[in-house]
C-alpha cells in the first residue's frame, strides 16, 4: 500500500491549493478515502472523507464550505481542493484509506502573508 501526496506549497491567506494523492497497492475503488492534517505541536486530525462509490462526503467543521474532497477511481487518485485558505490551515496534509494503516509522506501546506 502506498500513498504519494503532492500539491502543497506556500500561499497567502485567501488563496487556493489543490492537493492530490496517488494511491497504489490495493483496490482503490473499494475504499473510502480521507485527508488528514497535522499542524506543529498538534495531533493529526481528520479533514475530509469521501465514500468509495456513492461519493458521499464529510468535512471537519473548520473546513466546511472551503474545502472539497473528490476522487477519480480510474486514476486511483483522491483530491482536496482548498479555497479561502487561512493561516490556521497550515499543516502537513496526508491521505489515507479507511481501515488501512499505511500513511504517505504528506505534503506541506503553509498559509502566510
């Protein structure tokens, strides 16, 4: 099982980023996928989740209305569109498959003026 996150970077408040996570080593379309983040000195937290086939999504209250999770099962990839970014969104972002224990290396998102 492998996850490769990409798309992070340094942006100013109010700007947008789109994260991607390429998954391999398991039957991607059969698993719900999630994005987590971990800020310095804080615990890793769930940001968004998308079901395996129905497309049903859930979001943390802190990102609701600003972030959108999506997936392309033909590409074994999950995305996180992040709009109206705030300094408190600064963190390393990780993707994960529900019920699988593996994590990728994450991608750093820094929101600062």
